[in-house]
């Protein structure tokens, strides 16, 4: 896995955890690709990281410059449709958490 270079704080992180319903995997893959394509073009978008475990549970973190950018993306018409379809068809469960990152630090062995 390639390391992701996170933005310099402060920034916002939208943490999305999903469990698949197992329905319409092709439709989900198509919509997920479209949302990723649209998402990177949204003002305030800074990047994203995503992991999937063996059971199919996804963890995605999307980084934004400010809260207004998050609110605008949540209200985007195509994203609203994806949210509706997710609740009706693709997700057995999901959680969304929004956090402001004030500081960050890390370590990497040489």
C-alpha cells in the first residue's frame, strides 16, 4: 500500500464506515466510481483514503479544508441520489463521523 500524504492541519475528516447489503454490487461499483470522480472536483476536497476488510466492511476517510465544503458535498444532487440508493439498496449499515483535525504527528522507520 502506498502511503497517503495527509493535509497539514487544521483540516476536516469525514469518516465513513459501511457494511454492504450484498445487493446490486455492479450498481454500487458504478455509483461509487462516479462519486469519487465528482468528489475530487468539489471545492475544499483535499484527498481520501479507503480500506476494505475480508467481510466487505469499508472504511473511507475523506479530507476537506472546511466544514462548508462538507455541507456542500452532502447537498450535491447526484450525491443525494447516491445516499438515497445506499440506504434503499447497497448498505446494510453505515456511520458517518465528521472531525476537525487540529494537529497530527507520526513516525516512519528509515
